[in-house]
C-alpha cells in the first residue's frame, strides 16, 4: 500500500512538472508570435526589435535556470543509481548485472523522466533563441528593403 501511494505521488509530481513545462512552452510560443505579428507593420519595427532582444535575454535566463535544475537532477540520479546498484548487489536473490541494471533503472524511472522533460525544455528554449535571432534578421532585412524603396 505504501509503495502504491509513493508511486501516485511520483506520478502526480511528473504530471505537475509536465503541465508546468507545457504551459511555459505555450506562453513562450504566444510571446514569439506576438513579435512576429509586430514585424508585419513598419511602424512597430523598433518595438519589435526591443521586444525581441528582451525576450532573447529572458529565454537565455530560463535556459540557465533549467540547466541548473537539470544538473542537480542528473547528480541525484547518479548518486541514487550507485546506491541502488549496491543495494541490489547485496540483494537476497542472486541477480546478474543486466537484471540489476533493469531493476535500478525501473526504480529511478521517475527521476529519469524528469531529466528527460528538462532536457526537452532546454531544447525548446534553444529553438526559441534561433527563432528570435531569425526575427532580428527579418527586422533588419525589412528595414533595408524599406530604405531601398
């Protein structure tokens, strides 16, 4: 019964993290679309440029924060992996190395999923930076084209 409650708590934590990260991705997607809409209008280009630079800095800050959390989770995973492996090494039943690895990975699957979620979020934010950089180039190109007209 206790193990089932622990699994529900871990599942709830994973679901909460997944929802939080999804909400964050959605909000940033909306912010970037806001800047894209701005560059359609010549009179809003300077505002778009400032907003783009501001958002780029905010995204870099998000990446740094998530990266710190990711490194902490990876460290915890490595420590727990070693401890669990030793625990299964001293297990009452004889297990081969493959069985030990499988059991350790099963025990740490929740932590491994958290690490995966955070890695995906970092990848998303890196793509946001690329998009924001492309927006900067689009603004520059639009200004150059306007000068030629």
